[in-house]
C-alpha cells in the first residue's frame, strides 16, 4: 500500500489538532472574559450603592446646616428635636453636633453657661497622644462640641475641641476658607468602643445677613461648624444591606491620605477565607479585581472589590475542556473513517488489476469503454460550448481513481489558470465552503444510494482571490460496473452569484419595508391596495386579508371634502409627489392624523404602474402641539394681567388714601360720608378684582401649608347641597383617609367651589348628577410630560357633571380671563381663569374633557357617557404635618413706637400718618428714599420701624432698605408695592426686609402688620 495514499489521513490529523487548540484557547478566553464582566457588574452595583449612600449622608449634614443658618435663637432642646429624624434614618451617623468658634477670651463664658445648663463637669478638652481626655491647652481659638445628639452616648464628647488635632484642623480651615463641606481623614472617634475608624463631616456656619463672596469675609464672619460623626463601617454596611454578602470582599480607602492612613474599612464576604484586610492597596490590586474612585466632599476615596476563593471556584467553567475533548474525538473518528476508506479503495484497485491481467476477455470491454469515452468527450465538448454561454464549466469524475477532468471554462470560473488546477477530487473539495461540505456529502450519498434520482447542489466555491461565488452543481452517473457500483460521473457547475445577490437584495428590501416604523401602502394605478406593511396594520387596526384589493376610501373620516381627495389624485396621476396631513378613521372608529407622502412608481418606459404611500401617525404630536400653544397663550395673558394689576393697585392706593382723609374730616351722620362709604366699598371690590387677576397670572405670594382634601371637599359639597336645585343629585366618592398636599386652604376651597358651581349652572334646566371623586395616582414620565408636570405621585380631584357640555370652540377659551358664556348679570369670566392660576401656583395641572349632546363621544367613562363635562385636577402629594385651620390670631393694633414713613405720594403719606398716629404711634415722614436716608443718618436710634414704598424717585424702596440695614442691621423694615417682578419673597429675604405688603391696603390692615413686626408672632414674610 503506497504511503502517499495515506497523506490525507495525516492532513486531517494535523488540521484537527490545530482547530481543537484554537477552539480551546478561544473558548477559554471567552470564559475568563465572561467571569470578569460578571464580577465587574456586581462590583459596580456595590460601588454605586456606597457612593449614593455617602451622598445621602452629605445631604443630611446640609439639612442640619440649613437649620442652624435659619435659626437665630438656638437652644439645646431645639437642636435635639431637629436632628432626631436624620439620626433615625441614617444608622451610620453616630452623632450630630454644633461646634461654635470660641475665642480664647470667651472660653470661660461658654464653660460657665454649659455648667448652668446642668453639665457641671463641662470643660474644654482635648485628647493626648495616648488617647486620654485632658483639659484643653491655651489657644487663640477653639471649635468645641457644644450641642450634640444623641447626648447619653456622646457625653464624653461635650466640650471636646475638634480643632486640637491637625487632621481635623486642616479640614476645619478648608471648610471656612471654601465655604463648602469637607470630610476629615480617618480618625478614632471619641465614642468608639470597637475597632472601626470614623470620620467627621464638617459644614461651615457663618453669621446671618452678610456677604461671603471673598476669602477675607468668609474668615471674618465665621460662626462655627456643623459636624456629622460617621462610623465608616456602619455607613458601608447600611449601603450594602440589600446586597448578598457572598463572593466579594470590599475594601474602602482614602487615597487623599498617606498610605499608612489611607485604609478606612474592610467588609469580607461570609465565605471569605481572609477575615482581615491588608493595609496596602497593591496587595489587593492583583489578579481579578475592580475599583472605583470618587470624590467625597473634599477628599478622593476609592472602593476596591476582590473575589473570594469560593466565588472563583463557583464560577469555573468546563466548556473549553469539553470542546477540546469533543474536537479531538471527532478528529480521531474522521481519521479512522478515512483510513478505512483508503484501505478499501487500494484493495479494490489491486483486485481489479489482478482480474485484468488474468482475464483477456476484458480487452473487448476496454475497447468498448474507449469508444464510449470518445463519444462522451464529443458530447462533453458540445456541453462545454453551451456552458460558455451560461458562465459555467464541465467536470468528469472517475469515481474509482478520484481523478477529475475540469473543462477550461470550469477552471476560468474561480479565476485559475490551467497549470494551477490538478485533476483530482481533492482540488474540487478544497474549493468548497466548510459550512457547505456536510450538505454536499449528504446529497451525494442520497444519489449514490438511490434515495434521490439526480444530483443537484447549490453551494459556495472559493475563488483564487479568496472570495466566494455561488454555483449550481448538477451531475449524473454515466458508467457502472457489473455489480452496479458507480464508476464514472459527469456534471456541470454554473456561476449564479449575480442572481443570488439580487435575490438577497430583494429579500433585504422587503424586510426593511415590512419592519419600517412608518406605514407603507402600495396600490395599483386605480388605487386598489396590493400591499401594506405591518406598521399599517398596527396603526389602522385592519389586517392584510381585510384590505387587499380594496380602495383606501374605506379609511375616510369625513373630515375632508371631495375637493381635497381630487387634488391628491390630480397630483399623483400627473406624475408628481403629494405630501400633506390626512385625517383617517381606524377600524374601531377612532380618528387619527397622518403625515402622508404619496409617490407614483414608473417602469422603464416611464409609465406609472403603481402608487406608494408612506404615512406617519402624528396624532400624539398634534395634541401636544395644541396643548403647548394653549399653555403659551395662558402665560402671555398672565403676564399682561400682572402688568395691569401693578398700575391699578397704585391707583387704588391713592383712592383709598383720599377717601380715608375726607372721611376723617366729615361728621359721622353726614350724607357726604355715606356716599364716601359707598365709594370706598366700590374701591375695595376693585382691589378684590385685582387680587383675582394676580391669582390667575400666578404673580401673588400665597401662604401654603400641609392640608387634607377630604374635609374641604365635604365642606364644599355641604354648601352646594343647600344652594343647588333638588333636580341635581350630588355624589361623592371620597376615601376614608387621603394623602396630604401642600396648598392654601382658602384657594383650594375656591377651586372646588368654582368648578362645582359651573357644573350646577350647566344642569340648572335639565337636572343631572354632580360627581366629586378623590384618588391617589402615579403619573408616568410620558403622561406627566403631556400635562407639563414632573413624574411622581399626585392627588387626582375629578369633578364631573351630566349637563349640556362645552362645545370644542368654547373649550379652547374657558381658562382665559373675562371669557364667559353667561350673561352680563351672571358672571365676570374670571372664575375658571382664577382656578387655572391657583392650580398652576400649586405645581399642579387641570385637564378638561367634554361631550355635547353625545356628539363624537369617545370617552369610556360611564359617569358622563351621554354628555357633560369632566375636570381632572392634579396636586403633588406631600408627607408632612397637617395645616391648622386656625393659624393666626389678630394682634393688638395700638402702640407707642416711633415710625419712619416714606412714600412719594403726598396724599398717601398724610393718610397713613393720620391713621398710625390715631393708633398711638409717633410718625416721621419722608417723600423719597434720599430724604429718608438723610433723616435716618441724623438719628438712627430714634426709629423703631421703617415703612417705605418701593417705586420712588432718586432711590427705590429695596435700595433704601439695604442702606438702612448697613447702619442698623436689626432695624425692622416693611416694604409696600403695587406689584413688581423685581420684588419677591426670595429677594426681600436676602436683603433683610422683614415684611412685604401689596397695595392697596386699608388702615386697620396696616396697623395689624405694624403690630406683627413688633410682636414677632408671624413668619418673616407677610403674605396677603
């Protein structure tokens, strides 16, 4: 047996070994990559939780800092009550403390005050290097723990000077200089009883009402620091409480510190072999690990994650070894198979040779075979000529010897020359695509065994350049031996690459059209539908079988007239493209609007053979556009209303003042005084109208509190039952308990009363049902955006009626001021506009649906399905203490204090001076800001309060207030204004003004406000 015949066996052996090793290495790398990605994913979740938790602890400190900044009168009990809530929410906080900055000369006074409060052992202390607490040494400044909570577990820390340590002192100087929070390096807490490290979060507190825009001012007005004591281990454990403690060891470092002080905390997994953390990071950052650095206050922290041995063992994979063993086994089987086949072939050839030598009768058979071959060659030549025109070639395979004849056309097809192709079966096999080989072997086997009548295969062939072409390979057995075994097979290969590519392009184009988001419709030249894609079926509700062959006219909505559709047909039949918006009707009757482009399709001769329409459903976008236009219109009207109200308030103040002066000079029983009373009442009604306009435009400051809606709704419905006719039935759907909202009690009452009154008006003739419903709901991001709200929880107030409904053309204007369908005697048209302003002022939204006499009714609500109107009002839900219904008590009006009164209107000054002097006050007047400043400079301590107008020549009211507060920082100031965008609560608080009052104002109201300032019984800002 010639050794060369077994060369394919050796080739299979080496190729199988190489492929097995490549597969093993590839899968092994994939397993390791998968393990690393999974580990990093889990570690990232841990790191995000820890970082997010640390930010929460920082926000808790800022929360305490806001309290200290806004509480000028602080005591130990107030501090303790305020910090209890964050202490209960954040387990990692061991204490909150207030640490004032104490000069050396103030030390004895602070120690004495604390001892009088019951802390008899209170002294300024510091810690020695050995960790003992001793009395603090003499220094220029101390930052001592003066208030601390919880007190019982932290008494040793009272009086402790946190600036006595260089680490803490560095952080303290940083926060005072920068004005931002800072965290110290790791420290051992005074309260620490275990082995954990702690740290201090510091927040600077400055004196109130001063500018802090420079470093010198921040150092000059230092007051102290708010301190949050953190036990680092508890912070980390709290952050990771929702994560399984297995498989991953967690290390926390402060990389801003020196290496020996950088370690903060170690959290071993429950299955970890190592229960003690290495103090240096480089011992951890080896092998599989993941880390994340982040900035915490002023320092850079780093979290390291290292897998435990249990984690690595549990994530071992055996796919690579399984593939290696399987590949080697498959190679062995293939080698054994080839060896047997070659051996059998050699034995058969040997037997044939022996039989030819011993049997001379086979000579005749050989001659016959030669003649047959000549005839076959002739036929083959003819076939090859035919192949040239088909871009193909002929082959002739000797099945016994594996020799193959390839025609010149066949050799040219893959791009080879005649000398480059060997006439052997292996040459043909080497050109086959690896993925196609099993299929071809199966086809040949089926043909040889008689399972199929012919041989035909469509497969890929490699060209000389390395590319692949598609061929159709057909063949037929033309010679058998006496036993019926095939001896010879002839066939052809035809290059069909271009046909295959065109077919794939057609399939790809069809897939793109079928999966396109836009609806696509193809019709014949008469408009009959031949094709629609899946998007059209989804949008219209019709299936393909329901519409094929039909004309698109069944989609007509009735919105467009005949001329509209004729114009479309005239455009596309003339060969042009039509684009525009069409309103169509879905299968369920719902109308929808589409942005449509219809194009004619031409053949090679330029004749129109089809029409194609590309449609995009823009119903949602159109609705949003309409809502946005309405919102912009209401905003513009609101701005105009605010400007009108400003001028009108100043005019009314002059009328009020003039009437009050004349009234004071007339006898009480005179007819003239009676007429003046009527004029004053009309002026008051004008002021009420201005307040309504400002409420609509959301340009007034209203006092908000935490309230419940259920009692308010019940009170309104009780009033409505007594005023509505008996033909109207009132239904309420109120829960037993309801969530809270933040709002103004009177304004919320006004909203419900106004909508219910309008509902009763709509049913006054026919009767009906008024339904009021409260429910808590959560608005998703999309739904909230449609209402111009933020995503979250809302209280939904629904008020519906079964009345006449609101026509669409009227519905667009119902929230505009002075728009009304009532007669002149029945209403002003400010009702719903005020409702709109109140709702937007409460960070809410109002939405209306209405059906007129059951026309175009697409609502699914059974409460008003036959006609009527439904208002949905949304208010944000809050969690807080309920507002008391009786929050104020009228203070006494009289007094004896000295007042500086400033206004550029002489009649206003004279009137207010007479009124205030009538209440017992001493009044000094000025007619502009410059004159008032000169009077105050001459005798700054002679005045107890300043009342000033805002808009004055030479110097405005807020500018005057700033100058006065520079002279006397504690002087109370009341600012009066008709209305100004420049003046609001936030601006006046920054300046230091105690109250802001809207004009016009009556005399008794002014007396009440003055008294409130002196008694300090109301919040900082007075709101009308």
